[in-house]
């Protein structure tokens, strides 16, 4: 299945819905109400190895990190300057517009934009054939394997 998207001035962005799956992320507080799914944009970044989630979204969904964390400074034209907290952060379902649901494990979190909530690096892109058409200001993703 191939899905075509129009490119944004900030780069290849896709609409996503992030939902904290209580069956998968069992470390959350059972006495708090279920967090509501978050609708946001994800930037496809071929220069990033891993996937990152915006810290404010991770806090809103009450995601918990597993294991030690490390803080690293990062900078890019889209993200600007950001302090990235690297850890194993578990996310439940991520619904990517036109592509369906998948479970994603985020490797870190930071706050870099009020508009972009996820940065999807090669850890995500390895599942697709990604074609960027600069003159047409569009890109496409073709799923090359079934979701795990």
C-alpha cells in the first residue's frame, strides 16, 4: 500500500493520533482517569536514528520511561535548539494518517515545536519505502512489510 502526502514548508509531516494503551503501558497510575488520545503532526526525519516524542505530549499521556535517562543537546533547522532526554519511553498505539495503527517505542523526548509532536526517524522509516519529490512538493510512504 502506498500513500501520497503533500509536503509542508517545515518538511514531510503526517497527521498522527497517539493513544496510551493501558494494556501495554501498565506502569501508569490506575487511580487517575484515562488520558485522552492526542492529535498532532509527526515529522519524518531521515537524519534521525530514533523516534522522539514531545515532552508535553508524553506528560499529558502520562507515559513512563523504562531505565536510565541521559540528557543531550540537539539542534536542527526544524527543531531549533532542544534538550533531549533519551530513555526507553513506551507509547501505545500511534495511528498514522492513511497507514493505520502501530505500536511505537520512543527513545527520547524533548519539546521543540508547538506544532510537531513526534519526530519519526529511521527506526520508523525502515518499515517503508520513502520517496520525497521536491519539485512536486510531495512525498509517499509505501509499507514494505506487515506491522509487528
